[in-house]
C-alpha cells in the first residue's frame, strides 16, 4: 500500500482551486491508502502574516479539511508544528541541498520579487516541504500543478542524501495530479490563489457563490452570445468537471461548442451543482466551528500518530548521518 502525504498552508480560506486540485483527491485516496494530511503552519510563516490570527487560521483550515471529507478514522490529519521532527529533518536536508537549486524554484522567485528583503525561510521552504514528505517515506504526493517543481527538488534531495548516507533509505516521491491541476482565478488571468483574492471559498454561502461565478471569465473567444466556445479553453468548464456529473458535462460541452447556451446558462448549471455538492461541507464546517476543543483533540491525536512514524525515520537518519545519540540522563 503506497503511503500518501500532502499539505496545505493555513494562509487563508480553503478555496475550490485547493479542493479540485488536491483535497478532493485526498478524500478519495484515504479510502485505499495509508495517508497523512498536514496543515503546514511553519510554511505559512515564511510570508508576512498576523501572529494573532495564525492559531485560529490553522484550526479553521483543519476544520475545513475535516468538513470536506477527511476522516481521522481513515487518515492522519495533523498540524506541522506539532511534530517537531519536521524541522529537524529539514535542517539535516539543508546540508545536502545545493543553493542554486533553491534559487531556481519559480515559487521562490515569484514570492521573493514581492518582498523588500528576502528571508532565508522563504528560500528554504522547499527543503521543509521535502522533510514533510520524506519523514513518512511517502511515495505519492497529491498536489496541484504548481507543486511539480518542488517535487522534482524533493527527489533530487532524496537521491543526494541516499547517495551519501544510505542507498534506498528515502523513496523518490511522485506527484499525483487531478484533471483540475491548475484552476484559474475568477478573473481568468492567474492561478486561483488565496493571495490574489480571485477565489471561491469552499464554505462560501450560495448567494456568494453565484455573485462570484456570474462575472467570472470564460473562453476568451466567446465575445458575443452567438460565438461558439471551446470548453477545453474555459476555466468554468474545468470547475464543472469537479462538480457536475458526466452526462451534464456532455451537455455543457455540446452547448458551448454550438453556442446553444450562453456562458451565463452554463454558469447557472455549475452554480446549482456546486451549491448542492458543498451544502453538506458547509453544514459539517458549521458544526465543527461550534466544537473547537473537539477539533483540537483530533489534531492532537493525529500529531501523536504522525510522531510515532516521524521519530523512527528521524532516529535512523540521524544514526546514518553519524550524529552521536544522546545517552539517557541519570
Ligand atoms: P498550498 O497551500 O498553496 O495549496 C494546497 C494545495 O492546493 C493546490 N492548489 C491548486 N490546485 C489547482 N489549482 C489551483 N489554483 C490551486 N491552488 C492551490 C496546491 O498545488 C496544493 O496541492 N507548498 C504547498 C504545501 C505543502 C506541501 C507539503 C504539499 C507543504 N508541504 C508537502 C505537498 C507535500 C503549498 O503551498 O500548498
């Protein structure tokens, strides 16, 4: 059984880009695999953030994941900073990571451009991400397309570490993408992203979903109502694939190509399907919001289960790297 690991930053609400690109897949994978899913708070602090809000956002992100269908009886859900082995393994990995590889990461370059002074945490971000995955010797990483380059680096770090300290010790993890591997924002310009404000939240109420969908960008070739469109060039069709059943998808594609429907007709169908699909998620989220102590308890349990695995891997990695084991005191 393949071990699966993935993570999400608590830097904003869970949006449908995260959901269709990654989380929907997580919910499926937990049925057949040994899965760990992590709210990566230590990654979130590599960008400007508000300390007074971080804990609450972390709990909220975890609650949203549980509401979206992650089931602690089927997978391990936890918070990254609750398992300190992540940071220790990350440090060990910095000693085999070439600086040039880190500087080449496009996510780093994009984020660094937006900051006045670039901090080392931002540069080392993918090393911590590597530790997240390899601490559990996970082989499968369900993510969106924007994480592919980080996964390549992860395999490079695994190869270098193995080459120096123990052939075959760490696996080389592979990404797993969905058909919605890159959901665009509602403006149709860039990737849907918490930091760009072009999102639909998974927990948005029905009227907000429609308000946001109505003006959203579609196939740019459809200038007037009579122009036929190409569903494969339309972000709304990508979102349809995540929420509408196959026969509806056929109807949508046909009516787009023949201009049988206008874009607004197509969006109305999508809004109805989305609102219906997400109603139980919203309901579960409201229920969890009223029971924060229960969420914290589930996260503590998840961290304890994750830590049991993490300790073993880290202990062995330390030993192979030649670090002196601490003798027990007294
Ligand atoms: P984050 O928090 O930006 O996003 C979480 C997941 O959602 C996917 N995603 C998208 N997929 C399709 N279309 C979009 N518009 C879109 N926006 C986001 C992301 O690809 C991701 O899978 N570095 C990671 C978090 C992380 C991680 C890890 C992931 C830390 N450690 C270990 C995998 C394994 C990140 O920033 O994700």
